[in-house]
C-alpha cells in the first residue's frame, strides 16, 4: 500500500472512527445520557422540524393555487397563504374529530354510569342464586366469616399502619402531581416554540434549501454533493408519501368500520370508526387497540354484539393487512409488502410506536438506494435479470 498523503488521511480517519466506536461500546451509559441530554435541549427544534414536515405535505398540494400572479412573476404572498391554509386545514380536521368524539365519549360515560349499577346488581343476584343451589358452600362461607370475626386483632397497630400508608401515598401523589404539571407545562412550551420554529422553516424554505446546497458544494466534491442532495430529496419524498398513504389508509379503514357497523346495527358506530381510524395511524398493529376499546364498549350494551364486532374486525383486519395497507402505504413508498411488515416489526421492537412510524419510510429509502446500486453493479458486470431467472 502506497503511504501517500491521501492514504494516510484515510487511515487517520479510520483510526479515529474506530476509537470513537470502541469508546461508545464500552461506555454506552455515558453515550445514552449524552444523547438524552442533547435530545432534551434540542426538543423544541426537533418538534419544530416534525411539525414543519407535517405541514409541508398539505402545503405542497396548495402550491398550484398561488404559483404565479397575473404578471407571471412569483407571488410574494404564496408561501404565507399556503402555510395559513395548511394550518387551518389541520385545525379544522382536529376540531371536527374532537367535535365528533367528545359528545360520543360523554354519552358513553353517561350510559355506563346508568347501566353498570344495574348490571352489578344482576351479577350479585346471579351469584346468590347459584349459592342457594349449593347450601354446603354457603354454610362454609358463613363459618369462615364467623371465624374471621373472632380473630383478635391489634386495631391500634392496624390504624397506625393505615395512617402511615395514607401519609406516604399523599406525599407520593403530591410529588407526582407536581411532576405531571411540570411535564404538561414543559410540553406546551415545547409545542409552541416548535410550532413557531416550524413556521420560520416553512416561510424560509427556499433560502434554507439554497444555503444547504451551498454547504454541500462548498465542502464536498460535485459528485458527492449531488449524491447527498439526491438522497435528501428521496428521503423527503418517501416520508411525505408515507404520511399521505398512512392517513389515507386510516380514513379508509375507519370509514369501512363505520359503514359496516351501521349496516349491522352495532352501537357506537361513529365513535369506534373514528377511534379505529386514529389508532390505525400506528402501522399494522394499531387498529387492534381500537378493537379492544370498541369491544369493551359494545360489551356493556350487548355481549353477543361484541362477539359479532370482534369477528367482523378480524375479517376486515385481514382485508386491511393483506390488501389495503400494502397497496396504499407500501405502494406509496415503493416498498414490497414483506419489507413493510419487517420494518414495522423491527422498528416496533427497537423504538416502540415511533419506530414503527419511522422505519417504513427509512427502510424504503435504503431499499431504493440498494436497488439502484444492485442494478448498477449488474450492468457493470453485464448481467441481465433474465439470466438470473
């Protein structure tokens, strides 16, 4: 190997990278604490980037509305108007959903409050009826109750223990309440700072993009700079398509449940349809959360209808998992169905719900880049796809 300046520079970088990796492996606790600290510091900015990305999807749909003015020049008010329309659109969707869900939730809670006491009394009467059929069991329970009452107890010690437990619980509740209030306030501050940061990003989107391109071409070769910009563009487009596809899939599934439950005469059709649409935003497994809650709500009205709902859910879930989701979401990100399922499984296992949401578009980007590299290498080796079949 020729030890020229270029090779020495590469070896130095490889050695430094290896040392950093070894330090990170042996002192991973410090690395995790540092990552947690940095994430906490930059949380408003990270939230702002996420909000800006979400708002950029509807903004792109409004782009043609304010593209140019009558003179053919760029409309200076196009970007602010598109941003305002996007914010109003998302706000209207949230208000509409909340306006639908909250009255249904209030009605459900009121109905449960009225029906549960009656159902509990019915269960107690049923238990008493069963006990009357087995007098020996009732006598044994009565004798056990008498023997328990005859046991001598140190009531003073018991009262002191109860007082100590209540004092500890009150202190813990106060501390947890203060912590919860602090987290809520911190969450609101993070959201509003992030929202303001997102507005600045979207209003200065062209300038930021131009500055990013300048940095790439200033510090990288032209080939590498074009490659970095291509990967960034591919990543953005993939994530945007995934977000749009995920929302469309959730709306389709929620509408199917609402229509079918209405036809079957099942209760809480609108509430469960909206709930399943929201939980379906979690890939593959999210709708099962809505199924559990929906089955419980229907169970309080009619157990047989709850069984019908669970059976119909399993049928629609098969339709959704094998047809709707791979076609809508997998097709939107250009990822085959098997890799969609693999991405959801691995992402959920590593990072929970957020991993499920992020890993599908991330794997799609890696899949597209790998597919390009494989095609290029096969072309260099003059190997065609037909020869591999």
